[in-house]
């Protein structure tokens, strides 16, 4: 495949920002479905796909989340058109027979809760990153955050304990007036090495 052009790279990475404020335009069901239909193609180990997404769009749904938010995140989250709870399914391995038919990997995780937990967390976090990139590619802006009480969110949205909240992503069409100055990024020599 050829490299993407500078416009595509800018939309996904170099010009993209974390948004704190959004315009009042709604995000449609079709857009949210298209978002999932794009992000689902991102790779996970053994195609395990442990992430689960709850899109909070109604005021009532967002109010259920509000007590779990840290004070600094409450106002912007309540004002966002959509708030995505990116969660992990602790029993993701139940789907492996259909999603990873190469061999029966389910017992590997069913019999090892620690391996299941680390696999779900690692791959679910990857899938949350795919959500951010897919949203940007579809013209949405994102405000990812971890400033919330996951235990309270879990009690409210996932009381049976199977799913566990990982992080939140505010979604919509960004208002740049709410952006902070862009922070720098570490240079290659600090963050990477070639051996």
C-alpha cells in the first residue's frame, strides 16, 4: 500500500488535537456505527477483541456518569455530544472459538485469570486508541481522559462485573477555542532507539 498523503496524516495525527470543547452538532447513530465498523479492523492478539463501548449521548445517560467524573472533567464531559466508555470484557475468551478459529485458545485464558486480565487490558487499550484514530478519520474530534472513578462507573454501568471501564473519550465536532496550547513531543532519540 502507498503511504497516505500529508492531509490524511494531519487529520489522524499531526494536526489532530485533544478537544475540551465541542460544537453543539449532534453525532448520529449512523456515524457511531461507522466508527465501530472502522475501528473493529485494528489488530488485537489472537483477534481477541476485548473492548466494549458504551456511547452516552442522552443527557440522562451522561448524568449517570457524572458522579464518577473528577471535578475538572465534569463540565466538558456533560457538554460533549457523546461520551464513549471504553471498557473491557473480562470474559472476552468466550468469543475466541469464532473469532480465532486457528485453534482452541479459550482454555488458555479461562484457566488463567491473570493472563486474561493483562490480555484484555492491553488489547482493549489498543482498541480504544483505534477508536480515537477512526473517529478522527471520520471527521470527529476526541477528548480522551482517565480522570474518573472507574469503580463508580462500573457500579453504574456494569453492575454484573463482566465489563470494566478502562477510559473515556468525549466525541463530537471540536471547538478549537477550548484547546490548550499544544504540548511538545519527545524527540526520536529520547523515546526510541534502533538496534
